[in-house]
C-alpha cells in the first residue's frame, strides 16, 4: 500500500513539471516561450540524472556527522520496492526545486547559464540541505544535524521551496529585471498565452495533492 501510494504521488508531482512549463511559457513573451519550455524540460532531465548519480546518495546515504551522505551512489539494484518508489518520489522533489528557479529567471538569462545553475543546485545545494533535514526519512537511525536539533520540515517547505526561493532570489539580484520591465514608456511585458498559464496553474494544483499527500 505504501509503495503504491508513493508511486501514485510521484506521478502527481510529475504533473507539476507540465504545470510549471505551461504557466511560465504562457506568462512570457511569445519570442521567449520556446526558450522557457526548453529550460523546463532540460532542468528535469539534468536534475534526474544528477539525483540518480549523486544527489540521492548525498541526501539519504550513510551520514557523515549529519552533514552529507556517503553511500547509495548510482542508486540501482538490490533495493526493495518501497526504496525504489521512495527514490522516484524524492527525484520528483529535486526536479521541482530546480524548476522553481526557472520561473524566476525567465527572460533573464541564457539557456546555458540556467543549466549551470541547475547542475550546482542539484549537486551541491539541494542534496546537502535535504540531508540535514530529511536524512532519517530513508533510514530512521541516520538523522541530519538539523533533525538532531528538533527541526521538522513537512512536504518541503524549507528543503524544496525555501531552497528554490533563495537560489531564485540570488539569481535575480545578480541578473536584474527583465528587458523592458522598467522602460520609460511604463509598459509591462505582457504574457503570450493566458489560457495556457491557467492550465499550468491547474496542473500545479493537481500536483500538490501528490506533493503534500505523498509526504505523509
């Protein structure tokens, strides 16, 4: 039952990727919609590969003084069905964290620059913070240092949303506003497809049922 529910929740969270893609491409100018869509698709592919290779191990591997994991690299054979479903569910969380940044930097940075941010976030930032707060979810005797102090994060309010938000804030401070956002003619760059953005909002809403429900 737990395994099936985690798999179903992971599928719902995956719907959020489509939701963010629709929301962001609908809110940017038409000339940038393909670029934004490519970023959303690419960040999920890159984050999935990196989480499989390194991220899951750093986040949930055998803890080194509560700071980072040292086992489970290249997550693969000889695991239980529940462990596989847990891996897939957490992989979706990692992808969501990366995609949060995409919306913040839409129309502000290049495709290559965004992929660099994704690589750094999914390899060096998200897994470490996740280990500090969530390491015991995979192995109860393996808490991170924040958990040991009594810290509790339900459904990623800090690990996913705060981390994604702070990376986004740092990026937009460096990049500045979108081109045309504060021109002298006081015109605001309009989105290209509002109905598509509404569809994206509904898909994200649907994904939340898996995001929060699966975390129980």
